[in-house]
């Protein structure tokens, strides 16, 4: 059984979400890892190559992570993805001809992206500690 007081996940609540089926929860955590990695790649691509609506795309990818993490009671992933989603939403309101505002918004997104990457590293470390097959 996983550590119940982990800062990465509220295990008891996640187990309740999964009908107290630990094997099912572990499968969902592996799925979450894959989804997070896929969305992080999208976010990184949009940061490096901010073309056609990058803030909207970043916002959507962060939203996907936020929802999946919330469903499995992974609070740090949910919180950091929410912060990134909010930054992307704010970036949507910037006039693309205002290069200073665009760059400032992109810098804010990079900071929040780094926080999400760190939360993801903690999540993956937790999965290894509880010996989830990845």
C-alpha cells in the first residue's frame, strides 16, 4: 500500500474514487503519467515555437492535465497545471503586435511550466516508490 500522507496524492480519496480497487488506481496513475508527458510535450513545443495561438494551446494542454490530476487527487499536479492554464488564458488577451507584453506573458508561462515539470518529477518519483509498473 502506498504512503497515505504523500504530498503527491491523497491516496485515501483516490482509492475511494476507484472503488477501493488499488490495481485500478495504479493503472490510472500510469495512464495519468502518459497523459501528462504528452501534454508537457505540447506545452514545450508551443513555448519554443510560439506560432498560431500558442497561449490557447498551452491553456488547453494544462487544462487536460488539471482535470486528470484532479480526478486522481494529485493536488500538486492540479495546482501547477491550473496556474499554467491561467497564465495561458491571460496570454490569450494580449495583442500579438505588442511584443513586450507577448514576451512577458511567455516568460510567466515558462516559470509556471517549470513548476509543473517539477510537480511531474515528484509524481514520477512517487510512482517508482510505490513500485508502479511503467
